[in-house]
C-alpha cells in the first residue's frame, strides 16, 4: 500500500481492532473487521459504527450564501430551516453531477456541506472559483472527525451519552450537544437506509468518541463496520455512489433523482439542459437488476438485449439482507421497463437479469 495514503483520526483504532485496510479514494480505510456479511446484518438488526472521517466538510458563509448555494445545486436550498439538512447535487453547466452532498443550514447565512472524500478538493475548488464577494468558502475537512452510528438500536445506545433530546431530532435535522463531554453536531442522517446518526466532532476527539460509543453499545450488539458493508447497505437501498452511479457527465434525471431536482426554483447551473431533458426525455436511465442465474454483475459489465449492447452495470453485489444478487445499471430508456429481461455479460458468459423496482430493500 502506498505510503502517501491519507489516514483518519481513527487509524490507530482500526489497527487495534484488526481491520483489513485498503486504499479508498486515497485514504487508508477499513473495508471490514469481522466480515462484510456479519457487519451488514448487524446494522440491519442491531447497530454498527462507521468511521466516515474521510468525508469532506466545506463551510459557506456570508450575506449571499443562500443565493450562491441555490445557483450551483439542484435542490431548493431556500426550503431549509436552521438545523435542517438536505440531500443535494452540485451541478456543472452541462447538468452533470459535480458531487452529491448533504447541506446543513447552521445559521441564517451559514451552510455546512458534507462532500464525498474523493471529491473534497474538486468541490472546494469548484465552489471557491465561483464565490462572490459576499460569500466566504472554507474547506474545514481537516478539523472534523465523523462517525456514523446506524441501526435500529442507535437511539438506545446514544441517548444515555447525551442530554440532547434525540426524539426531537427528526430525520434530516440536527442539533449541537455534548456526547460523553465531547462537543458534537448530531445529525439524523446516514447512508445505510437505517435510523441513526452522523456525529461530527473535532478530529482530536474522534478516537475517544469511537471508543466510548463501542463500549456503551456493546450490550446492544454495536460493532465497528467497514466500507464493504457500507457499500452493500447503500446498494440495497439504491443510494447512488459517486464514481459509479453519478459523475460529471451524468444528469440527475438520468440517475432517477428528479425528486432532488427543483426546476421551478430560481435559475441554477445546468437548468436549461435539465429542462430540455425533462421535455424530450432522457436517452438512458438508472435501473435495478435482479440476477436470474448465478453470477455477480460488477461495475462496467456490459448489458445486452438479443445480442445488442444496451447499457452497462454501475454497481453489483450479493445482497446479505435479501439473499439474492442485485445490481444498478444504466440502460437505454426503451429497455428500462420493469420486468424487462436483459443479459449481463460476465466474463464471456451471458447471465439473464430482470429489471425491478427500486429500492431493492425496504424496512
């Protein structure tokens, strides 16, 4: 493994726990501890703790902060109340996705944006280059540790450690409070499809918070979870992963994210392209696949219909919850109907797959 990989504040904790570490977007991260399937099922049935400190944090402040964020993103930032969060997409002039992000409204004129680890520097440059005199953009990624406590037991585990009224923090809302004397932003957000929290704290306190949570949660089955299970969990819920389902050449309407794209809001980057796509339809669509014979459809495997190329796979796995093989893929719009059967080319072998409704997994 390259010596130049970046490490989160929890690197030592991962080593102590015996994690298998891999290169992920330039970071030396735990992919698993005890095994992907066991960790996946722990999150679905009890609780799991993730180190997501590799994610980036960018602050946007100033009198023009709202207008600035509105002009560069697809969702309507104007709908956000203070202490509310929103899934959003930064867009380019072509309507392509620069990144998918969570925007938190911290004050009337201040927003905190959580961005993907692989895009942190790109996003900061993108925002900085377009910032006006009434907006300040600051990359605060090095200051934060970020832990994700996810699963049906998350509230039970966290409640004794904080005076925050967790029952008053609704989904996609947040509060500032101490967790075991460590100051945190407690956000009811996550990337697993389960109830839970993402905890932002100063990087210097991240390892102590990690240890406290694991100790407190052990009686309820809390375990550390690596990026392997994070990927299978998000795939079951059909949450897009940047670099797989999303990139700078993919528009939200192709990716099934019309619900994020508020075309009626004031002008924003890429809006004209998206209006045209909405009017004329898109050439390709993101769909869910269920394999009808043994085989796992991996990223970039070709898709065919009667021998003719019709698309490609973006992500695929054996679903631990559903015990079947699933995948996300882009296909020609004409082939995107539910129950249509197409072929996945797996190492020169043709395996049939049926297009199914998303998400694959529902609670």
